[in-house]
């Protein structure tokens, strides 16, 4: 699914490609900020002080910290890109430029309509 969405975005016409870049960039920025803040909260929950180097901690705690950081980052990026695309492409859906299925494919899967693709 991830590779299909990359291929779908890569084949967009320039006008729609620029739109998708702006929406995705803004979503990733918001997701990065949210992940950064959440990671500090997770560190507090795990009892990891931010002023000590990682080599001072048990290996399992470090592993748990890195795995939770990776999971939080991926989920925050996906969720914020989803919310951003949901808000941005709502207007195109309400105007009738895209169908409900196309709207949901854009927001959930990152798959863009065929009429937006190059060469079609």
C-alpha cells in the first residue's frame, strides 16, 4: 500500500503534485511537533531523565525507549497527514470535484484519482 501511494503521488500532474506536497509537508510538520512533545511525556513515564546519557540505562529500557519513539513518530506522522488531507480536500469533495471514494482514498491511503495522474 505504501509503495502504491508513492507511485500515485509521483505520477500526479504538476498542479496536483504541488498541492499534495503542501498538504503532506504541513501534515508532517504538525506530526513531528506532536511526536516531539509526546516523546518527552513517554520519557517521563518510563522514568528516563533527559539530562543523562543513554549508556547509563539498562539495555531493555533503551530498546523500549527507541521502539516507542519509532512507533509514536510513525503514528503521529500518519495521523497528522490524515487530518490535514481530510481538512484540505474536504472543499474539493463538497464542490463535487472528487467522489466520496476518491476522497477517502486520498485521506486514508494516499491514492489520488486517475484524472489527476499524468498521461491519462
